[in-house]
C-alpha cells in the first residue's frame, strides 16, 4: 500500500482512503458490485477462457449501461444520465 500511495503522490493523484469494513461510505461501488454478482455471475454459464469471456462481459456491460434502468438515476440508464449531464454543462465560448 505504501508503494501505491507514493506512486499516486508522485503523479499528483489525491487518494481518498475509506475506513475498512465501511461499505455504506462507498455505496455506488457496492451497488454496482452487487448487480454484477447477482445479475451476471450467477445467471450466466461462463466459459473458462478469457478470450471467450470478454465478449460476454462487453455485452453485459453494454446492457447495464445502455438498457438497464437504475433507480438511483431516477429510472434512467447510466448512458442517458451521462448524456443529459453533458448536455446541461456550459461550455466556454471560443469567441472571447
């Protein structure tokens, strides 16, 4: 861990260290992990080779991000939520 922290510090990357065994402070990641655990790993008959597994992972990730509504995003998909956020951002004018 010390080597990782030093490498991050050298690159100017700020770390946020959460207390151990405190999943409520990292809810988004915990929820995503649960979705993958229960909606992917327990429902697919997965191959043993990485080459065969990658297309299945890509397919599920696309489904998760583009077709599966998320309650935390008011029923939107992550892709739709991101598109709406990006559209709402103000962009500085190039005419200054």
